[in-house]
């Protein structure tokens, strides 16, 4: 009977608009949730075929949730080096466990508010661990000559190639000094046998600091100076750093021309052997760059006093982990207090043919579905993948004004639907009275 159908149609409307109000409430609740994508209620008709052209059989309405997963949220600046946002298409890959095992799901998120947990892993507010292509191979950081982390062409479908990104337990490797550059002025007015001393700090292969004592001595030739090494000692204790070397060691003779720039070095390549380090470090040789013949980019002999302009050397001590840095290409690097850095991992961007068909899970993440298509892992900024925005967060896509407007419309529609039920009830009551 059409009256009962009308009542059932009103009931379906109440259910559909209640469902829509639930979506609106979730949207408003997640107004400040990082990376949240707002839900919409998509209404569709329910049609009942009456089998007759003279009668109408009421059907009703239903509402289906639809989440605009691919809608870009506004990017907000953050003060945290481990916060990450995506500008453009794609998702970061996360896992429920830091060391994924059987049953631990790989999920996808744009909620990039990551912090370091007690074990050093990057974990977001949903409790998921950030996954990346690791660059640590056999105890060494695997980077090419340009500092770009490998693998450069990983399998775009293999999630097992990923590992949770960890920042704890890192130390920067020591590097022995191999080259030192000097920039200084030797006074042109110096008398015969005048000396000027200089100490250069260097490091052995263990990262231990040593002081190389250099002495410049004016010779009988007014344009010539001898350079001697008068000792190499530990910077911390002052004890002798080497054995088997007798000081002073004459290592070079510098002849200047009339403009005050070097005319020649003898030998042309100055190096100091440091065999038999007392510290047990590997044997090394230090090459000194005193400037270019004919130029004033190193040593000069001009009027004035003995003046040091610069000392540069390429050795570093053992470094302690200081902070992390994430680049726009998704490269995660560790920065150490000795000035060095090391590549740890690269964050891949996962893309889908239809991201709006993915299944939402708690923690502001999504799960892969057949309707959404398979995942493809790309480096940030390549193919269809968006770029990484370091120290940024993606805001919720909820528009509060739009949600309040939808709330009013939904409330009115719900109220109108109740009138269908009450009116149909009154008509049925009139029908019952016919019998009386």
C-alpha cells in the first residue's frame, strides 16, 4: 500500500540524513587534524518497480559516504625538522610496527607530524611508523658522488624493500686530515733568520686532534723563506703524536716575486708524512696548499706584519648526532656536530589510480583496495608523485562554514522527513475510522 510505502520512504530519509549528520560531525571534530580529508554524503534514490503505470510505489533514499582523499590541504610551516607534508599527489607509506611482521599492515597517510619514539623511530600521532628506502649498506652510508642516496631505481611495487626510518644510535665517522690550506702574509721587511710560528690543528683517522707546529724562517735571499715542521703533538695532552720523525723537518722553500705573490715552491707539492701515530691511527700524509704561483690566494710577502688570513683542513673528529634533515626529494639525513652529514633513507611517495576508493582506518590513514588500484612507489617529484615539503604540515580540508551550512540543510531535511511519517500516520488513522 502506498501509505505504508510513504512511511518507509520517510524512515529511509531519516536514516540517510542521520548518516549525513554523522559525517558532518566527524568533519567538524577533525577540523584541526593534520592531513584529514573531509567526508561528503552522496544521496541516491531507491526505486521500487510497481509493475503498473497507474500506480506509484514509493522507494526512498540512501546516503553513501564519500571522502575526497585526493583533495590538497593547505600547507602550514612547522618548527620541527621531522614534520613532513606532501604538495601534490600521493601518500607516505607507514606501518603499524617499527619492524613489520606477519599481519602488520602497510598503510598510507598524509599526516606527517612525526616525532622520535623511545627507540629512535619516526612515528606519527596515529601511532604509525614512517617507512623509507634505507641507504645503510654493510655499515656504511650508500650514497653516490653527488650525495644522492641509493637505490636510485627501486622496485615501485615492492613494499618489502622499505624499512622504518630510525634516528637513534648514530655517530658521524671520523675523517683523517689529508689537505690543509694556508693563507697568510709574511712581512717583506723581515731580517735574516727572522721566524714566525703557526699551529695547524689536524685529525688522524681515529678523529684524535693534533697540533702541527710550523715555522717560517727568512733566508739570506730577501724574497725567500724556509718552512719547517718543528713538532706534532696531541691537542689535548701536548704529548708527542708520532714516532720515527726527527724535528725540525724542512718541508719547503718559498720564493716570492716582486709583487709579493709566490714565484715558486720547492718542492712544488708540500706534504708532511706522519708515519707511526702514537694513537694507533692509520698512516697518513698531509698535503699543504700554500697558494698558487703568481696569485695572492695563499701565502704573500708584502709590507706589514705577520698576518694569518685563514687555515682550512678537511679532517673531522668523531661526530655526535645533532639533528635530522629532510629534503624536498625525500632524502632523510643525519647531521652531526662535527659538520658532517649522512644519508639514512629516502621517503617514497605512493600513488594510486583512484585514491578516493581507498578504505579509511583509524589514525588518519588509508588502506589499499581493489577499487583504488595498486600502489606505485616513486621518488618525490617524479612521475605523478608530489613533492616533499620539509618542516611543514598539511591542514585538514574541512571548511567550517560549509559544514555549518550543510548541518542546517541536513537538519531541515530530517525535520521534513519526520512530517512524512506523521502525515502518513494521520492518513492511516483516517482510513481506520472508515470502518467505524
